[in-house]
């Protein structure tokens, strides 16, 4: 019976000129289709269906300080892939048009990247079309591939770790992702290996009305290290696009994972139409003693951002870090922050959050620091700063602190400041334009976070901020 | 160089300047004195392009162009510099970077090449020594956590680096001890040159012991009520402002 349904769907699948896209709507058969198109094993389909059944019983969360038009989950197409292509052996086989698009986005997906020491796994809509430098990574024993491939090639690892950090029951959007995730990145760093290059993935949402459900899993074995970069751009669209990604990080004993994001998705037009809704669940599990997970994010895009990259500090002496810059302008809304869950003894965490609101932008920091009863000598320091530009924007701070161990030391500092007329006058009197002055003040404000980014990303992030705040003053 | 004719200005409908007339030629140092609230700082702000003032009458010409038509940064590009009474803090903005950006913005506007890093460093170190500004402060954020005296020295350092045509010092002496005052004055004196003019706004005569003005103007109720040579400042020191104000009212 099952086979019948699946094959029916495969035949009924409409191949359009440019891409294969499922008609909008979500039911079990859609999930079966996704799974079959990806040639997934049975256990993966079972996981998806279980998540779907659970999702059906869940309610969309409404506690965040964001407002948006209701999302019609049946108005979304859950699968889209660039023209069906055989597995590629080299870049020469990639559609030149796709390569041109990447060129426009400034992604040099070619041999030059090797010299720069960066491997790129580019995701165009939902299917990975090319993965570079697999070989030199393979020499080090590093696995860096698309999630679909990992499901087929490394089922044991995927089965062992997927869903162990963010189970499908975690939240509404994580459940949805677990049911329909399209593709994403899989990284495995073997014991004692320091990944020889920065791993980098560029996401791009391209198809109209296609939700993006990326799934990323990074596993760092004992004593290994990896730095992963994620950057995004998206073209202008009229309809709201939903993005609900799940990222899981697992750091075993003495392992270190650094995860950096620069996010610049379409924020919508002046009336707030057409922007991307970004509901993301990112979580790292410091499973081993002395493990270390560091999140750095620069968020300038999306109409709505709902995102709390978190660390579960299970191991003794484990370290969690969260460095964030979130910019909202126009009608953008962001409710973002982190969770640091201290379970292991002597676990430490640092939170540095910089929120910038301009025009009518609304920015909320929401952070939880929880110290469990067993977490002797846990330490947390939180620095949470808001910068306001103009008099119509908003900044909110919601720190939640739960401490169940008397030896814990938890510090929370918060400031709110404005780019003042005095500062602008001072800069302009010294010959700087207002825009230069603002970008200088903003970069000064964000410095603590930018210095956590890999060099070339820091430069990009600065430019991005300057561009996104253009015209926001005065 | 600078010609102010019948300048009248107000803030929130309240008249502050009531017909200022002043001619400043290159090479001259003018001191503007007067009691609190006489409009000294307002004059300095209007000349340098601060928002929030309404000019209701009068004209200001600077090298033949209408100064009031220029944007704040354009005035800076054409050589107008204001050393502020309360220098602003710019947290996170490196002091040296700020200075270099400022120099380059001005150079660029004038069609000149940017200053190279080596000569900039050389110059800034040299000038910092002259105003006795601790080099460590060059590496900190602009004015952030500086003492009052350090802020003023930093202003003079910026002035020396930017080499303005017309420098306006707004109560640069306020809050300075005698040593700092002397250092700041020495810095200003180094900048005196035949093609540069200085307007020194001050409440006290003290600063003028060190920066010797060619002209002294007394401002009261938004008007220059008396102009004279440097001896006028000494007279004011002796008699205070009241005798002049009474004279003016009569």
C-alpha cells in the first residue's frame, strides 16, 4: 500500500521548466514524497512521520514579542529542487546558470576557494548541487556533505545523533522541520582532528512560496575542533516566506565547535510586505567534559526573527558562548537570545548581545540562564546592550535566570543607549557624513561581537550593517 | 576670511543673538568674552553648523561663500573647526581611527589623497607629545572615560592634526587646572599662523594670559557691546562685566 502511494506521487509529480516543486499543502503523502525523492531509508521516513503526527497536535507558540499575519501551513510548498540532475562529479557539471547566481551572490564556488582555505557546500533551494573540497577534508577524515547524502551514506551516525539535541517534540517549528526538512549540512570531525579549513555554507531562498526547512548536524568527536560559517541572502519576494531551520551541535570531550552566522534575508518592503519569517531552533550540546561551543550571529534580515541559539553545558568544565548582533529597522521584528543550561560542574557561559533598533524596528533579547542543582560552581556573565536610533523604535530585554545551586555566580549587565544628536554633530564637525558617523558608532557598539567572527566575515558583517542601516538616520 | 553681519538667531522661539557684527581676517586671534547666557556658545555652534538654531536675520560669509548654506561636514571640509566645550564620548570608536577617518574625509572632500598610515602615526605621536596627551589614550575609544583635561587635550590634538583655516575654541579653558591650561594654550599658539584665524570663546581672562588675542569682544544679551585690544580683557578681569552691561543698557 505504502509503495503504491509513493509511486503514485512520484508519477504525479509535475516537472516544471525550471524546478520541481510540490504543490502547496502538507499531509502524510507529501512527507512520503519528500522522503522518496531523497531516496531515504525507511527509518528516516518513520522519523519524519512520527514528527508530523506530533506536530499535528501542537500549537504555534505566541509568547514572543512579535506580530505577524498567521502562517498558512497548507499554503506552503514543502519541496523544491533545481532541475533533476545526476550526482555531480565536478563543478563543470553544474548548471552554468546556477553558477552565475552564486557569482552574483559573491560566492566564489571554484578552485580559488581552495587557496582561501574555505570549502563551500552551497544549498540552492533545497538540494545541494555541489560540494567542494570533499577530498582534502576526507584526507583529514572530516565528513562535510549534504544532509540527504549523510542519511544515505552515513546512516549510523545520523541515526545516533539526529534529534538527540533538538528532539521533534522540542517545539512547534522543530517538529515541523523534523517532518519535512528538505536538506542541510552534515559535518563529522573525527577524534583529535582539527578541521583544516573553515567550513562554510551559503543558503539562499529562491523559489516563491517555498518554505525552507534546513537541517544541520555537526558532530565533533573527542578533542576535535571545527569552525563553521553560515551566510544568507535572499531576493525580493511579495509573499511571506517561512524558514524553520534546525541546527544541532554535539561536542564530545575536549571538542570545540564555533558556529558563525551572518543572516541577511529579505526583510520586506516599506509596508513590511514580503519579508521572510525566520523561526529557527539552534542548539549545541556540550556533552563531554571541557567541551566548548560558541555561537556568533549577525542578524540583519528577515521580517520576523525568532531564534535562540543555545548551549546545554552537560560536561564538567564545559564552556558555552553566545555573541549576537541583531538589527531591526523599518517594520522588522526580532525576538532573539540564547539559553545557557548549566548541568556540569564548573561549567561557564558568556552572553554578549547587542540589539540595534532603527525606524520602527522592534528588538527583543530573551535569554535564559539555568543552573541545575548539580552544577557546582557554574558561572555566567551576560552583557546585554541595546542601541536606539531615532524615536520610534523599541528595545526589550527579557532575562530569565533560574539558579538551583548556591555556589553559582550569575551576572547580568544591561544598557540602553541612543545614537545622540551630540555624537552625530561631533562626527560631522570633524568632516564625517552622517552615514559614516552612524556606521562608525554602530561598529564601535558591535565590536565585541565582530571580533568573534572569522576575519573575512567580520569585514562582510560591517559592510552589511552599514548597508542595512543606510538612510535609517535622520 | 569671516564676515558676520547682523546675525540674529533663536532657539525654540527665544532670541539668543540679536545682531552680531564681526570681521575676522586671516592671521588674527579674536577673543569673545561675556557673562553666562550672553550667546557665546550659540555663536560658536551656529558658525560650526549645529542643528537646532533658527537664524532669523543676517549673513555669515566665509571665504566669500555663504557659510550658513553649507552642511556641517562641508564646513569642516572647508576648514572650520570647533573645539567643543563638552567633547562627546564615542564608545567603541577608536580615537586614532576616528582622527584618521576625519582627516581622510576632509582630504577626500578637497580632492587630496588619503594620508598613509606611517606618516599619520608619526604625526599623531608628535602632536600628542606636544599637547601632553598620554599615548595610551590614542588607543582608547574617543573621549570615553577621559578626564576633563584629557578631553580638552584631545580636542586640541584633533585641531592640530586637521589644521583648520578657522578654529573656534568654545570655552576650552573651562575645567582645566593651570598646567593643563598652559599646555592647551601652547598647542593653540603653535597653530597661530598668518593664514589661519582663531576665535577663542571664554568666560575668564585667564586663558588670554597664554593665548594673546589681537581683538577682544564683549558679548552681552546677544550683541557685541564693546570691542578692543587685549587690554580690554584685563579691564574686564578687574571690573567684571557689570559696568559694561550697565553702560550698554543706559
